[in-house]
DNA sequence: TAGATCATGTAATTTGTTACATGATTCG
DNA sequence: CGAATCATGTAACAAATTACATGATCTA
């Protein structure tokens, strides 16, 4: 059992349920009504994923039968799940992830706040920055080639470059913001 | 047969083969070596998709057996495929597409150059701009909410806002560039 | 009290991923 | 002449989408 690696959706579920336990419908609402919306809120994706994670021992499943209502299955992060989650949170941003899983790097950033130390967060952002900068450089090399092609192709390429440059600026702001804050939640202020 | 709507990959295949016919491996190379890389270059995605499109009558499949080499199946855009492609190219950008299919709106832009008139392109960009602006406005409303949450959540939200604002700037530049060029390829300079 | 929407899912189908298979050609 | 890489796929499997199903509770 237990596929080696989890999907982005599964990681998102671990992260969200790690913040506060909830049911499939709670997750559905988050995906429906917050900017996390690029995940599908379709039940056919969420419920089976929760079940998979529970079967794999990464989530605890608990039946909630207060009162009259239909019983709801409430999921919370199991210990093994914490391990897997933090392992994922510590993964560096790669070119591959940048290109093939847009949003994943940012998702990881937004879920690491309470689980990684400030130093780790800064390291993560530094790696993020490097990966983006390298990709921008790669895209620049296409520019000459694209000049031979059509106008739209060139513009589309420039869209990509601009987008990632904008990401770079954000990363710098984010580093400053993280830095400005005192020692992180898990930062364990230097003893005494 | 013929599912109602095509996937983004299938639309991309129609667009690429509409520019110049080619084999599955040619497509693979494009996805592998150009910034179109967010499509999977895996043969398991490409070859079946080509077959589907050929079966549906949107692509023409032709066996190329020059000389010694293994025969390659060369695909080109069929007439029905042109219709479907142009139909898709004329679709407006929606919030849904922006959120759930990142990259699709830009792909459409880059494939419409030789098939839509300059006026249509400008209209498309105008719609694109509106959709992005509306989405930025939507994200702004979350900002207040996010202040209650953690720092990372707020930063992630601001990343989204910054990214789409950057997209707005690009759209303006693109409109200017398209406009600056003479009457478009399909623009049929005013008679005489 | 009828209709919406909350809350929970299941099932059929399609798509995409990963891994494998195969033969030709080019490179060291 | 052996290894890489070009070029073509197939097969098994996992995952996501779409559509359906069901009952409770709120609301006009």
C-alpha cells in the first residue's frame, strides 16, 4: 500500500487538517470560498482523498454523532501524518515544481508557518528565490529564439518572464516580512 | 462519440498541429524544450490524445513511410478541427478558467495570432483584462479577513494579488503591441 | 409546505502518470 | 562495437471530473 509520494491535494489536506480538524464538507467550503480555489472542490476528489489518507494512517477518522444530525466523519492529522507533512514542508522548490505544479511552492509556504522555524522559512524562501531566478534566466534565453516566431509567441514568453520577476519581488518582500517578525513560532527564542 | 468539450491539452495539440503538422514525438519535443512545458511531455498523455482527436475527425492521420525508418504517424489539422479550434480561440476568459486552468488563457492568446483578426484579438485581451481585474478585486476583499489569520496566509494572498496585477500590466503592453502592428494577418486591410 | 441549501457521500467514465517495450541511428 | 538517444508506442494504474443519490434543516 502507501504510494511513495502524495499528491498536492493530499498535502494540502494534511496541512489544512493540521491547522484544525474538520470534515470533508469543511474542506469543500475552504476550496470553494477562499483563494485556495485552484483545488477542485468536487466531492469526488475530496472524499476519496481523505479516505486514502486515513487508510494510510496519516489522518485519524472519527465519527461525530452528536444529537440528531447525520454523522459526520471528522478528520484530524495523525502523528504519522505530521511527519509526512513536515517532510514535505521541508522540500526545496525545484524547477520541476515551478513549471509543473504552479501554486505548490506557495501552498507549502502558507502551510509552514506554525511547523517550521523562522530560520527554516528563510532558507526555504532563499531556495524559492534561486529556483525562480534560474527559471527566469532560462526563459530569457528563449527570447532570441522567439523573435523569429510570431508576435504572440514573444508576448506570451514575456508574460512568463514578467510573472516570475514579479514572484521574485514578492519573495523579497516576504523575506523582509518574515524577518521583521520576532523569533518564529517554532523559533524557540534563544534560551533566557 | 465526441465528448462535448476538449481538454486544454487537446486544444493545445490542435493549435500546434494547425501551425505545422507533426508526429507525436514532435509534440513531445515542443513540450519538453519550450516554455510550453507545463504540459506533460509523457507519451502516455500525448499519443492517446492524438488518437482521440483523429478518431473524432479533428486531426488527419497520415502514415509516413519514406525510406527505411520506422513509419511515423503524422498528424495535421482537419477541417472539422479548424472549426473546433477557432471556436475555442474565440472563447472569453472567465474567472473559472483563470483560477482552475492557469495558463490556458495565455495559451489561447499565443495560438490565435494567425487565426483571428486583430479586432478579435483586441477584444479578447479586453475581456482578459476585465476578468483579471475582477479577480484582483475579489482577492482584495479577502485581505481584511486574512489579517486575522497568520502572516504566511496574508503573504500568500498578496502573492496572488501581485501576480494578477502584473498580469494586468502585461495585458496593457500586449494590447499596445498588437495595436502597433499593422492590420493583423487575418485583418484584411481595408479594401484597396 | 415547497424549494433551497447544508452535508454527506458513491459510481461511471475519462485522463494522466509511470513504467515498460522496441528498433534504428548516431557518437565516442 | 557498445552506449546513448532518437522515435515510436502500449499497459497498468491512480486520480479527477461529472453526475447522481440521500436526507436534514432552514426560509419564503
